[in-house]
C-alpha cells in the first residue's frame, strides 16, 4: 500500500510540475497563435487543481474543444466547456407544429397537425454559467464569448463538484464523480454514460484542430480505473425502466408513447401497431431535431393527441428515451410510405437558431443508429440514414410544407465517422459519380433566416453545398417547382432546400468547367465550386439510373405505392401521383436501391384490421434533389458506375 501511495504521490507531483511548467514556461500571451487554447486549458487546470486530461476530456465530449463562434448548443451551452445559459439561448416549441406538414402523411386519414406546446420552463441544469460566474468572478457574457474565460469557468465548476464530493486527489481516476456531475444528468445511468465516454476518451487520447484553428492534443492515458463508486454520492434520481431496444453502454430509458382512442370520434393516437420487419422491411432511419427542450418534448411524446417518433436523445448527456417499439409505425416523417419503412430518431435541439449539437449527443446517437442498422440490415449510407429534410413530399401539394431538420449544421461527416462508415468516397479518379464531402469547418454558406426572416445566420461550419445555374458564385440558384411553384428561384433562406446538396449524398456529374462541377439535380444542372486540392466532392462508385432507351422522360414519385389492382376490396387504392419534376432522357441520378411497392393500411384503432398491401410494381430510389424520390423500375435502367 505504501508503495502504491508513493507512486500516486510521485505521479501527482509530476503532473503538478508539468502544469506549473506549462503555465510558467509559456505564458498565455506568449503561446503560438494556434496553441493558445491548449495553454488556456493547462493554465486553468493548474489554477483550479483539475487534472489536465480530465479537463480536456470533459471539454471534448461537450464541444470537441470548439468555440462554435459564441453560439449556444442545442442544450443552451456555450464555449469549449459548454457552460449553459438558457436565459440567453432562449426556449423553443416543436418542429411538428411548424409549417403545413402532416407528420402522418397518410391520404387515407385526416391530417394530424398538432398545435404548438407551451414554452419550457428554464431547467436548473441549464444554468451552470451562473455558478461559474460566481466561482471565477467573471460576468456571464464574458464566459459565453471568451474561450479562455469559458475554460476557466469549466475548470472552476469541476473543482467545485470535486470539493463537494469531499475527495482530494490529483489522480484523474478519482474525478469520476465530478465528471458525472458535470453532465447535468438527473439520473444515474445518464451520468455514468457521460462519465464513461469522457474516461474512454482520456484512455484512448485524441487530437484535432478546432473550428477556429487551434491545435489541441490529449495524450492517451491507458489503464485508468475510474472510481465509479462515486456515483452513489451524487444523489441522482432512480433511473426510469430501461428501454428494451438499445445498445449496451448507453443510457436508455423507456418513456412509452400512448396507443389509445381519442374521445369524441374515431381518431386515435399516437402511432400504429405493426409487425415490422416480418410484414414490412425497415429501410431507413430518419434523423430529426426536436426544436424544443427535453422536458417539454417528452411530454409531447406521451400525449395521445400529439404525434410520435421512436426515440429522443438528450443533448447535454446523450440520454436516450424510447417511446415507440421499432416494430410499430410512428408518425414523424410527413410521408406515410417513409413512416411505414423507417425508424424516427429525434435529437434535442434546433435546426436554425445558430445552435450546435454536442459530442455527447452525436456519440449516443451513433451508437443507437449503428445498433438499429445492424439489427434491421439497413445500409450505413446517406441513401438510408437520412435527415427529415431528405424525406420527399407525397404529392405536389405537400412539398412546400415538408420539414427540413436537422438542418445544415448537423455534421454528417463526423456522424458517419462515429458510425464507422466514413463518407470520404472510394471511387476511381474521373468517376462520373461523386460523393458530396465539403470540409465542415471551413464550408460556411451565407444562409439567412436563422433568427428572423432575411437576417444573416451566424458564420459557421455546415454540411450543405449550394448549387448555381452557372459556374459562378454570383449565378442564380436552381429552380424547385415543388417548393416554388410560382417559378421563382430558390433562396439562401436556411429552410429552403431547393438548391442545396448535403454531405454524403451522391450525384452523377453532368459537366465540368475548370474548378466547377455540375451534377444532375431536379432535372437541371447544378453547379458547385470543386477546386483541386480542396475538393467539395470526391469520386464514388455505385449505380446510376437513367430512362430506358426510347423513353423521353419518366415520372418521379414521393412514395413507392402499389398498382391499383394489388389492393384488396376492403382497402381503397392509393393514387399514384407524380411530383412536379422532369427526369428526362440523358440525365442520370444515383441509385439508393430497388424496392418493392407497399402500402400499410392502418386507419382503425384495431390492429387486426391493419393490412400491408404489396404490389408487383417495383421502384428504384434515387437521389433526385436534396430529397430522395422514387421512379418505376420498368421506366429506367440501372447501370454500374466505377
């Protein structure tokens, strides 16, 4: 024991010496420009007695050390240490009460358009900035905007949590309870999951360049044995019943959505009982954001008069709540065919308010989606792991009201890295098929409307690439006959996806001129800047779809419904309504695979009367614009592209 204590004491002295040396040998003002934040972390760790790797690990799981240009996260957190301030970030409603989209998207039933919920009350866990301000004698505005002050505030909070636990130690393993407290979680499982992710990061080590060009490294510390027994001293609530359909090593609880009849009529809520995948294959996982904070959103999920989705993920700590069994059909995507063939995952946050998604949320979501993709054999690509903004309208009349979350600030590239399926592209040079892969940090389109119509959005990294009618930044944007039926061009409004491609999506090249590339998009050529040495798109391989010889153009659909003769006598046939676009001979679009035609008839509360209609028609899913679409397999030919 004495030997172990001696080693621990020696290690603590060495760590303290290192921190002191960093602080004295290289004062903050003398640090190289791209290492300033690394010195800020070292100075704050030394000042408040926090192990440097603990401070770096917590910050990485919150923000990946980024500043995010002073904008709040989806959990009202600011800066590298994610100091939370709901008063400044504001409250939200729910994206299901915006626009004209019917989340069910089923023509056989009356539209379900929920009313707006009351704004959420501020949560105490979203006001850590007040404690940090008191501990550091720094005003909240400075803590939000100044990265160095923000790091000091986070270090002060960790030290305060450690002090309240009554633990005095320089060993990083003994800071497990303080790290768990920093998560803001109110339950043991979520706090443990957050702390485990931090200590896994510390053990493995990592390094990256931040969104403002700061180079930071966290050296690997293998062999750590965190003091998980400290969780019991945090006084957290007992965990809700665990959800049965979640991966290991995530905090996942059951918060069931109600399946019950509504008074005064034949309507019911808030999902449909089914038997997937035995009667319908699950083809997609749809990524949403909530446009509201956790407490209010969970209340909506439990309202039988509202709509539904399968999972919600909390921003601050990555806690997952499951509402609807994956075998059942939730009402979330605004397209009944997609609903019947998908799982909906909501993420606490906002698509346009200049907010960013925490690393804790990204990691929890990637673990969940990876688990679901393996369970249901869903390909890990952007044709099958899609955003709500990639779901097509069902008819020309519904296109304009379709939602566009999780928005252009969701980092698809990083998300697929976490899924173990990088989006970099694997095609040979010169391949006519390309994957869109802009550099997220430096790609900053000048969107408007994040906080008021026409107002410029904060300059920040984005997964979206804007298309033009000619190879010039000053050329007009493309037309979208569904979003703009009056014939006006698309706009730079953050909600307007009519002339925009997204990271990971694949398109066929139509033409190149110098550093500009044109792709086929909604029946037009869409141009984007694609210079050598800083490619916006990379070669890919896959399959391209084009009209069969002799066919001038083929109709494009928002759903893959069967032919009328496939329906039984007790189920009214669903009309095959083409979308208002042209897919002409000579154009080619990336294939997302061939699918059978299906319609899930579920218009009554009695699941025994639910029927899956399957036809002889087959469709090919294509990446037609920003959203996916379907064409009849008999109209097209599918060719390999290498």
